[in-house]
């Protein structure tokens, strides 16, 4: 099949490669413009652009998706495939191809429509998520669905680890079901939609007045970005890994014991791996050993805002 492919981050690279390996002709790749993709980094291409150039595919990087509608229309493609492109597609672009556009969405629709479905599933304590191949319509992630693959969420999964398994499922979904798009009718989504709002840094602040189990999910969902954090002695500490333990060994909520166990409203959160401000990652126990006397997480209302 002749395809236009739209994607931007590293999650969208394996599906692009899988489509090429399956023999589809990618006549055009559309991705976000070159940008600085890390603090202090020079401007550089998106992961999808870098992969497309390596594969010898034509690439365009519009600031706005509508700017390529005419180019897509005359590309000779039959179908557009979208994986984490990062922009809503206007109707002028959706109408540009005979079979329209399909999107690989990282949830079991209609649960977790929107920008951050993987992280929201972890935060909510879901035990299952998945990927869906859906027809794109003007409304956000509301199109009918061709096929889905379910993926279990383990109690220890970080967002990064769950993303990896979902990408594998997306590759399988495209390999097995994309060729059927032209010959079948997708099914309307069933059930009450939920929405995965964009993530903010503030919501990943660890408030010890919440239960330990909730805070463990915050840590998992924030790994790698935007990262769970708290402040201790006025300095920010990122928490990369942690786990909840039942019990209340410390008398004060917010206290951090010598074993790097943070007393919460219900149980303790063991800080397995942390990164103090200006330092490298380290074991939580090593970090706590370097702090003398009683250590208590700064109150949320008194701490400085995110930098």
C-alpha cells in the first residue's frame, strides 16, 4: 500500500520501520520541525525524521499540519498512518487521501483519549491498557476502531517500560491489520470516554499526606518524564524508582527514615533511586545516609515552584 506516515518521537520509529519492512511504500513522512530536544542541546531532528532520512524516505517538517494538505493530496498515497505525530489533523488534510487516515492510539478506546494515555492509565491504577488502530475523525480520538491489542500493566511498570510493550503491540497491530483497512468497516467505540490530559510537573510532586500506593504510581508514571519529585531542606530531589510498603514505622508523616522510607498517610514509600538537585542518580539509602539528623519532606505549600 502507498502510505503517508506522520509521527515524531522515538515511539513512532519502530512502526515506521515495520511498515517499510512489510513492503509498504512510504511516499512521504511528515514530522515535527527540528527543535532543541533537551536542556542545553543543539537544535536537531525528531527521531522519526532521523529514521526516515536513514531509510531514504522523503520528509517534510511543517509547523502546522494543514500546510502539507496539498502536498499529501498529490503524493499518490492511498492512506495516512499516524503514530504520535503531536498535532491535530485538520479536515482539509483528512480529506486529502482516498482512504483517509488511521491512528495508532496507545490505549483501549474510549478509555484515555488524549495526550497522555499511558501515564494516565498508570496513575489511575488500571490493570490493562493496549493499542487501537482507529480511523481519524475531527473529534479527539473519537473515530471508529479497526482493531485493538490488549497489554497488561504490571504493578512495577514505569511509563517507559509500558511504552516499550505498547510499541511492540503497535508494530504487531500494523503488521496484521493495516492491509484490511480498505476492505472493512471499523466499529464505533463503546463505553464512556475518559480523557488523558497533558501532564504537568506540579502533579508529580510527592505529597506524603497521600497514601503510599498512590505515590508509587506517581513515581512509575513520571518515569522518565516529567519525573516525580519532592523537596528536602529546600532542594529538589527527583525520585526515579520507589515502592510502597504497608505499615507506619515513623511517627510523623513526611519523615524519611534511614532506610530511605518516606512515611505517608497510609504506609511508607521506599525511595529506591533518587537524584538530588545537581547530582547524579543514586540509591535512596546512599542519599539518606548523607543527610544528618531528622529528615522531613518540605511542606507542599512552602516549597518553591518547579524550575
